[in-house]
C-alpha cells in the first residue's frame, strides 16, 4: 500500500510538472504594449492566477524594460478569468519541490521578493486592478505599486499563518503601517476584507464598480503621454462616481478599539490573554481562529511585524527571505499545505502544537542571517 501511495504521489508530481510546462507554453503571463501602457495579465485562470517562478522571471525583466522605455507611460497589471487577480504563490508546488530537495524554493522567494522591490521602486505609474481574489503573492504584486484599484468583488487576505508560513511579500512593511493595529490583526487571523473595505483599510488606493473596470482600463490606455497626475485624475473620477457601499461603514469600524487594545501586546501569549479578558463575542471569535493557526507562524509573524514597522521595504524583504528559508525546513509549512491544499482535511497537526512550546530560541533561529545566501538589494 505504501509503495502504491508513493507511486501515486510521484505520478501526481509528474502530472503537476507536465501541467506547468504545458501552461507555460500557453502563456501563463501575457506582456503586451497597448497604446501608452505596458499591460501585464496573469493568465492562469484555472489556477486562480497563482504565481510560479517562470511567471516572475517573465514579469521582472519586462517591468525593467518598460521602466526605461520613453514610450511607456504607465504599467497596468490584472488577472485573467474573472475569478481572481492572484491567489498568491503556487505554495503546493513550492512544498513539493522542497520535499524533492530541489533549489526552486530558494529561487522562488528570492526572485519574488526582488520583483516586489522592483514594483515599489518603479519609476513609471503602476496600476494594479485587484478585482476578485487577491491574497499572499497577489498582494505583493499590487500593494507596493502606486495605484491599487479594488471593486465590490475584491477579496483580500493574508492567510499564511493557517499554512505554517507568515504574511510575506513585504507584509512586514505594509501591514504594521495600516491604521492602529489593523495590520497585526489581519496578519495573525487571516481575516478577509471584501469590496470597499479593502479601500477603507488602506490596501487599495481607489474603489471602482466592477462593471466599469474595462472602461477604466480603456480610458487609461487612451491617454496621450500621460503624467502621473493625469492617471490619478482618471482613477479619481471613477472612484468618485462609484456609489456601491459608499454609505456603509468599515466592517471592522466598531471593533477597532478592541483590535487596537488587544493586538498592541508584544507577545502572542499577551494578545491571547487580552482577547480572553475582553470576553466579547468578537474577541472570542478571534481567539477561536488564532487557536487553529500554527503556533510557530504566529510568533514569527508578530515579531516580523514589530521589526518591520521601523525597517525599509528592502530591509523587510531581506528579513522575510531568511524567514521563508527557515520555514521551508519546518514541519508546519508542509503540514499546512497537506491539510489545506492536498488532503483538505483542514486539520493540521502543528509541531509544536502549543504556543508555550515555541521558545524564543526557535523564533530567533528563523531570523538568523543566511550569510552569503542572504537576499541583497
């Protein structure tokens, strides 16, 4: 039986690799010059536009070329298929590659984070149309750009603590800079924001009705040698005209005082104690969620955000690369992938299983320098 399962697993991996090769040929990312703009289309709709290494390797050099091209005045990035902008990195493929002792997990995180940094420093206006699901690596492709346009169908989350990882792609930079302790709450619980709330939280810069999105793109492409201000004016016009959920308050508005007080602690143990002492239905619901997460992930995530709050994005990405490589060697990442994406039993067996068993030394080891293998900018 064990031999049969191993055979079956090998076949699944081979099938996955064949599928990746096949979809590469079909064009998993489309890079097009249209009028005044460079347009990036994430084109893996069957996989909710999950990001793999070859896509990153196509986007990065093209982004750099467009940045230098005097005829390219803006860059637009969007997702194909109508279900997702990008659900994140292809973490299942990363886990399988690590188990097979391949180098891909090192290359993937290094090159993904370099792309995140390139988006941040891009000299051309960068417009991310974050329609539908935008999570993990999809956030990294958008949040560091100058303009992020959400719709009523946008779904944002950083759900990494549920798979034994941490909110990477610069999460240690942008999350602690959101209002109050909102970023800490989103990072530790994986709470999902929808629609206009993605704008209200400060993750999107503009909100547009989804039925107007293609018209917005056409209007941006029709601009003649536009300045950053011209592009901002078009986005602002659509944003102002949007009426969907305009009068609704932010979904977390009534809970922000609780979030700010409970999540201001410097340790996970204290955050949990704060939630227990608060005792409200909201606090108890968050406790229930946190208790399902990887204890190791929770502790490294809290420290990641605390340290990231005073670092530059590039310093954060160097720190996160160290964390990513430490997590690749952990039990929890591979167990999280198994429980959520492979067996889908949603019952990960974390090791250690209790926060108390995750020592300061365990946490410190995740942040250790990789020496010559460190990510450098």
